[in-house]
């Protein structure tokens, strides 16, 4: 399908730059009408103008400045989207920050908590505000942006790591909670991206984040990195009818064969494929650890 999101309306958070903007562009190109949000109203206005130029007949582009960590802002965002579209089909929770970098006993505690508020609480608030609408129409798509912080330790970037793994477990839990209403909830690991978050990390002291991690990010900066379009394409798939019934999964935009995942829908039912789970000794062919 050339326009798999035709007739669909989506809310996309953190859409003023980086991956969020790429997702908004991909959604418009795929036929969707979108309501984009970000804290920076000036950047958001420019994104809205650019998206309007990409949009085709019948597509609408709304822009509502919002801080997703604030209850009133989120309610204003969702109410505004519903007033514009009357019906919303997709929520993409993209807004996020790295948070403070450094040993946990040294980082600014207020900044640490702030990162949790934006990355985790923000996505929960957006889900909480829209899920009743999805239940009423017995259909909805929620796409959560996760990342490497969900699948591996990230020393000295603990707020980011903790919030991203929490986002995935929240998505898994909400998927089960809302399954009977035809609501699909999934998370995306978009790959190593060259965005403002990378620049923020490189601007820090290597001692804050660890030399090995810093060197890895320097190498990423020099490389091509993962194209933003790859994660955006997966977000389009998860917002489309083709992914109906695929829920509670963490999918890598780079490593997983998500383009053909619909063919394996039945195999996913009742399995823990593409989920976060505890690893027991027997899973690594070790003979100890059994009672």
C-alpha cells in the first residue's frame, strides 16, 4: 500500500525535531492527518508549515505546544486533537530526553527526576488521556519509543536507561490490559540515531558517562548511524491496519524483520518473542539454578 495510513488521525509527541519530526513526515506521507506536539512552540510552528506542504487533499495538520509531563498540557493536547479530528486512531509517544549524565551519587537529582517525568510519566499520561477514547471506538494504536536503554545497562545515564525499560514494561502491561478493546500497544527501538541527544551526550565530559561509552558515541557520530527513516517506517507499520493484532512487543527497527511480521501474527500469540524477560541459568545452558 502506498498510503497505509489513509483516513487515520494520529497524535505524535516530541515532533519538533529528530525522530519525532521524521515520524510526523512519514505519517503525512503515508496518508494520515496528524496532531503534533512539542514544548518549543516556535519549532513546532515551522514543522506544521512543512507538514502542511507535504499533506494531500483531505489531510489535516494540527500543532499544539505541550509538555507531556504536565497533566493539564496533555489533556489540552488530547482534547484539541479530538476537537480537530473527532476521532484519533494512533498515539505515538516519542517525546524524550537523555537526562543528567554521571555517577548516580553526583548527578543533579531534580534533573534525574525530570527525565523520568518526561520519558516515562509523559508517555503514561498521554496513554491515560487517550485510552478511554480508544476503548469507546474499540480500536487504537499506541506506539512507544524506547531504545538501547531498555535492553542493556547504561551506567552514568541511569535516568534514561531506567525510564526506557519502564516504558517497555508499561507497554507490555497496557497491551494486556486493553487487548479486549482491539488496542495494540508496542514499543520501538529505533537504532543508533544521530540526533540532538547524541550531540548533547558528546558535549558532556567523557568522565561523566564513561570513556568506553563516550568513545562509542564518537564513533557513531563519525558513521552514518541509523537513518531516522528506518524507525519512522516501523512507526508507520505499527500505526497501520497491517499490524492489527500485533501487541505487547518491543521491535528493533534495525534488526527485526518487522516488514513481514504480519505473516507471523499467529506465531506471536501466546509467546514471549520480542519482549523483556528474566534470563534463567538454563536459558544459557548452565546446569545450576534449578530447585
